[in-house]
């Protein structure tokens, strides 16, 4: 084992290797496989998994996931994640936890043999289209949170079918007939998570231009085009349930129309705050400068013209996954559109910018795949994802 390998891969640590010759042979075999995988990782694309191996430390995000395949896709979509460790359902504690990781070397600092976990690498180097189909249904697993609609039905297949037909449903949880509380048996919970890219921070900055990939933001299409109207210098007071970043009132209206709980919104041009509001019973308007408000659109083709524009002196801060030097913002936009991982970008046009950032195109992305906020082990419930993006549907 040479010094170069140690720098790139970290020292393998043996856990639980006592107890006889066969167990020692098994441990050393797994360490040998670790060496092969780590050495091959310098070549780029690695699609497999390491069973009962923990990539120790280097966490950037600690989240939840129902499977190692889902966890790997979370890592692939996260801008800085390079590798991950997933706690399987059979682990004695911390099950369903997905640890997204990164390091300056691009490799785990240490690899530990540990029962009940799997580890693997981001698929960004594979240059694949983001995976959006997760057909597996998970028994005794509750996808907690994100509820926007409930109803009673006879089985989980019907629950999943309705989720698939609902344009905004991303995943579901179904309570079976054996659940401990009889009053909620056969109840289907439809759930939402963001499936359109949203810059995490929008800020004013001289000498930059930002914009979006020219790939469509939405995959569903309607024959009827939405008719929208914006109310200038108007704030719809109260009833906020979520605050997001948006680059324009039109972008904010798009986000409101996508979210199933949003009935109307207000956008602050001073700080790019998009205030999503929920009140189906009343709407109170008040004159307020630098605010624009509007109403959600439903079951119609939502206007995406805001995504075709470029925004001067506005930076989409953070969420970078790579950058390169190009000669113009048009080329930066083309590069972003061509890259399956890129959702939006910021181009430094050379004025008032540090020399090493001049003419650099920063490509950015956030997680847009179905993502439960928490996954819990609960007896007699079943959870799964929409099948809209599965070819067999």
C-alpha cells in the first residue's frame, strides 16, 4: 500500500474481523475489494455499491432515503456530493439515513467495515440523465411530511395510481388494513417535494449575468395555456407558509403554481423573496412599493418565459458543481443546457471581478428528485414514489 493510495483513499480500518480464519479471510477480501474500487475511482464513473462499508467522515448533508439507489441519486444531484453512505433498514439504529459526503481529494478519507450500511459514489462523472423513476414500494416505511391531500382507498396500488396521475404528487404513504389505529386504516397520503430547480440564494452583484438551462422546467404539458395577471406595488397580506428565492415576479408565480398548497403569492424585488401563501377563503391586498403579487395557476401550461431570459448583475450564489472559462454568456448558457446536471448558471463577464474568475461560467444544480423529509420505520404502512417518469407507465 503506497503513500499515493493513502492520500487518495485513506487507510482501511478493520472492524469485527476476529472470530476465526474464515471471518478474517472474508474481512481481508472486502478490504481487497475496497482497494480495487478506490483505485478505479480515479477513472471516473463508478456505478456499484460497497456492502457493509462506511465511508467515514466528510459529511456535507445528512438526510433520509428509503434505498441505496435513491441515496446515490441524491448524491448525484447534490452539487458538491462525491460519495455517500446509506444506513440500510436492517441497521440496528439510524436506519434510512443517507450521508452525502465530499472531500478535497475526491475520495473518502477512511473506509470502515460496518454491518448494515452501504456506500458508493456520485454518478456525476457518468454523465447520465438524472434518474427520476423509482418503482419500488417500501413496506413498513413511512415517508413523513409533505402531505397536501388525503383520501381513503382499498390498496396501495390505487394510492400510487392516483399519485402518478396527479401532476404535483411526488410520493405517497398508504396505511394498510392491519394498522393499529382503525380510524386511519386504508388512508392514502399524497405528498409533495420540489421537483423544479430553485436557486438557493439570489443576490445583486456587479459584473455577473445569471440564467437557466434552456431545457424545459416542467415535463407535463397541457393544451390550455395559463392566463396570468400580476398586481404591481401590491402585497397580499399574511397567510405565508413558505419563503423561497426567485429572480422575478414571473418566476415566483411559477413556483406558486407548482406548489399544491399555494393559492397566491407576493414577491419582494428588494431582496428577491418569494412568499408563498395559502388561504382559499380570503385574499387581502395592500398597496406596497417594490412588491408584486399574483395568483396560482392550475391545470394549464405554465409560462416559462422567465427561464429564457438572462439577468444582469444578479448572482445565483452557491450550488456550483463545476466551472469553466468561456468567452460569452451565450456560450455559458449553451454549456449549461448541454450538461444533463446543469439547471442554472452564473457567468462572470470580467468587470469588477477577481482575475481568476473573469469569463468563468459557474454551472449549478440542486436536488429536484422526489425527496421525503424523513423516512421512518412504521409497521403496516407502505410508501413509494410516483410512476409518471417510468417508461412502463
